[in-house]
């Protein structure tokens, strides 16, 4: 499956193997037109992009932008840091990026101690032992993601249900309303066919990304293709097959500027 753009790739700024230039070159060789560099957000304990590296990233992209044959977007895979849906970025930082991906990751500096004890710790333990979550806990998890989508201009919700069991259909409904794309992640499928069907019914649109941590994996979305074929997901529901998607965060920026 050839994508127009791969909008979820990591570099050495988090725990990927390549540089910005390496990823862009790999994207060109794979026949892509666009690539987003989306390293982990700042509150990821081990792999988060360091605040001072944001300027390095801007410089890296600026240096190769003109000579590069693919368009490079400066993105980030932000983290949810609390049950209120808080993201690990300031408004100023959000403004600096072309696209904002957001997802649940477990090893995060949580917003408050309470968030650690009632949200992160139980989910880490339940996920590790593969315990069945109570209805109440799934509701809390679902609401955290819904709060996140409502409060922040998230372009892409990454690997839904990964490490954090949620009601996928309910979240996808909110994504549809707010213009956030639900990711079909090339590294892992994290929901059942039934959950995918619920998300399709919700009216949300989807984006297919590799989540590559090495240059060889850029544009590689074989497991997504299998899922799409098996469930007959209509191509028009996938926003990055033949054109550049319309990004919610960019629309929000434009709207903000026109108010000034
Ligand atoms: Zn991730
Ligand atoms: Zn990722």
C-alpha cells in the first residue's frame, strides 16, 4: 500500500534510529510525497523530546527543506498526562508544530500524583497482567481520551486502545465531531474487528501510519493493509492515501489568527 504521506515516524530525538534527513531520504525512496517527524512528547520519561531540542529540530528541517524531494512536517507524538485529558505541551509549543499526534503512553511524568495513582499505575498493572478491566475503569479511560480530543487540537489519535483499554466507538464519535483522525498503526493493531467496525460506524476518518522507529520501516503498513482489505474499509475513509490531509491544528491556528 503506497501512502501519500507517512505522518508518524521517530528519529534519534526520541528513540528512533535515523536522523531527520535519513527519514526524509527513506520516505523519498519509498515513493512518499510527505513525511512527518513525530518524536515522543516532552513528558515521556525515557524517550521524550527534550525542550531545548525543539529548536534543533526546527533547524534540521530548515536545513534540508529546499533540497529535499519530500515535504517534511514538524510533528510530535504528545502524551496524555492526566484524566482531564491534559497534553504535555504548552499552547506556545503547540503553535511551533505543523501537526500534533497524541496518544497514551505508560511511562510518563503524570500531571498530578493522583493521576499517577488512579490512572497510570492501575492501567500499567492491569495491562501487564492482562487483567479484565471493570466497566468503571474503561469509562474513566475513555473519558480521559475524550477530554483530550475536546480540549486540544489533536490531528491524530495514535494507537487507540494500546495499553489503555477504552470504548473505541465512543472516542471515534468525538474524533469525527472534532476532526481528529484515528490512526491505523503500522506497528500494532490494538483493537478487535468489532471495535474497528464501531469506529467505522462512528463516522470518524482514519490515517494509516508506520510509527517507524527505523528508516527501513518508513511507509511500511502491511498489517494496516491486511486489516483494511479484510474489513473492506472504504478508501475514502482513509485520509492519507492520495492527498495531504487537512489538519485540525492548522485550521485552529488559522481561525485564531483571523480573530486577532
Ligand atoms: Zn506511541
Ligand atoms: Zn510513535
